[in-house]
C-alpha cells in the first residue's frame, strides 16, 4: 500500500468524540478550501459507524453549504433518523468554526435478492493503455496560471490512479465538443486486512466521485477550468446511488456527461462500471460554473 493511500485512509478514520459525534482532519486541496469529496467521504464514514452491522449505503444526498477551511478540523454530528427492518436512515452535519459547511442524508439497506437489469457499459480503452497523471499533466504546464498546479494536482490525487480516456478540459481549451468524459480510477494500492471493508470501498468511491464530474460541462464550452482561469466554480449538491458491490482498488470506469448548463450552474451525471461491465454506482451533481467577466 502506498504512503499516499495510507494517508488518505488515515484521513477517513475519524475520531469518535461522543456516541454520534466524530471529528476529522482536513488537508489542503488544489484550491484554497477543503476538497468536497473529502467532506462527503468523511460524512459517510461517520454515518456508517452508527448503523447496525450488515447494512451498507445504497444512496446519499448532500449539499455543500460553505467552503471548508483546510486549516481546521471538522466535526460531524450524526442523527439516527430511522432504524427499520430493512432500511436505516442517517443525517450528518459537518461543522467548522461553529457553522455548518456540509449536510448529508444517507440510507442503508440489508442485502436482498431481487430483480436485475442495467444499462450496458459504454466502450472504453483498457486503462493500462492510457497515460498516467504523472505523464499527462506536465504537457499542459504552460496553460496553467500557476506553474505549480501540476505538482499540486499530483499531490492531491496521489492516493488514486486516475487516467483520462481522452484529453482533460485543460487540454482542449477553445475547442468546444461533446459534453462527455471518461476516466478510469482505482486506489494506488490494495485494500487488505482491516481495510478490506465493503463500506470503506464505498466511501473511497465517494471521495473520487467529486474529482472530475463537472468536466463534461467545461468540455461542452471549450473551457479549461479553474487552473486555466477561464471559469470559477464549486460543487453545490451531490447524490449517489450504490447498486452492486465493487472494490475501489480495482479499475472502475467513470462515464460522465452534462445534460444542461444555465444560470451560472451546470449539471453533471456519472455512471461507474466495474471492468467486467457491472453498473455499480450512479452519480448526479450540480455545481456553480461561472465565467469571469474578463474571460466572458
């Protein structure tokens, strides 16, 4: 297991302060606020630690309320909304400096057999044929406002092996195209022993799900993103549905698209497939996507 992955797992290993109160560390992101995927994953970890054994998340719905301060710890308070025979519901509020910064509702279910169908997996090249982040980011260093962006991006994502199927938004500046993107991802190291926990695999996928979901909005308009400086934005809300078991340390295809953008907001939709074609997660997120006046 890589040092970066060990560090990420430690970040998700929350301190229990009271029965339903947890505290987690923060760390700097590539932007001057806490990475949204970190807050979502930590909140889901807090919820998971209060549910009966044998129940896993099947959905979450969340709102990003305020930017998180990477220099302060985050307190997560869990409300035990309901414990039914098949389903459990939890609500989590993340607080910094006395103010809520994030709100999550999650539902858990015991395993059941039932009807089965799914959309087919879209075509995608094998992940091993694609360049790594270490190989691709230096190619675009001249496009970034800050020459340290490639290093910061690599540092922020070093726990995850994330590979773009086609050029990322900052590689297609000024070339509007289809509002679709794909990435393969897996953790940089195997999860074994105490870390081989189905709930942890779900929390890690939640962490990664916020990294690239709004890329398809940028691609539709030929915008490079915050690092290029032709848009500013932030996640507003986030919803996920977990359909089937999966492992976050094995290759997962994240197929993403944007059906609409308007009013300074854009919508991203994602589907996550295992390498053998099982649809395991669906994701929807709306985000602020604004064009600076001097770049309109």
